[in-house]
C-alpha cells in the first residue's frame, strides 16, 4: 500500500495558471490509493492564491501544514496559520479564497468528497464550473449567458 509523505511530495505546477494563481499541487489522496475522498496537497508561493473565490456543493476542508494565509469568507477576511483546520460548508455560506501574503511558501491540504460530477460557483466572476469526470464534457459558463430550455435543440 503506497504511503505518500506530505513533506516529501513533488508538486506539479500548471504553466497555464495566471500570475496570482500559481500554486503547486500533489494528489496525495490518489497516490495513497484513495477513491472516496479528494485529498490534495498544495504549495502556495508568496503573493499567490490557490483558486478564485468560490464555493462548491460538497463540504470542503482545509488543513494548514506550514505558513500562514489570508482567508476570504462571506463574512470577511481572517488570517489562518500553521495547524489551523477549517470546514467550508456546501453552498454559498462555504465560499472561500486562500491567498499567501507572507514571505514564505505555505503548504496546505484540501480535502472533500471525490463525487463527480463536481460543481463550483465563482461569485466574483458570476461563473459556474462543472467537472463530470472526463475532460471532454467539462464546462465553465457565465450565468449571464443565460439558460436554454430542457428541450431546446431536441427533435
């Protein structure tokens, strides 16, 4: 049984991430053989954020292993530091964004259910993302683009 180490993990950085959102990720849950939970380890360099402000329709958890972060919530901003554990409830009340305003990289673990499809809502940009489990069908849309009827385009 594989046993990834949170302090020895190799992070993958996505070259397409824009400035301000460049964080490294290691899929430690998958690497450990897990299927029921999505467990990801992140390294957030100084001046970077993990994701835009968002909420999901599953409960998400944060564990800060090293460093300190600015946490934006619907109620305002607060600082979280090494050892902090935060639960983000499903839905709008669980909206959050993590930003490293410190001088050193922060290392965190985020975990939630691994259920798919996964849906995230981005209030600042009025977008909704859907990840059904395959890249061909993933979708990111703005609510302003409108909805189509259930039978629209059907014959």
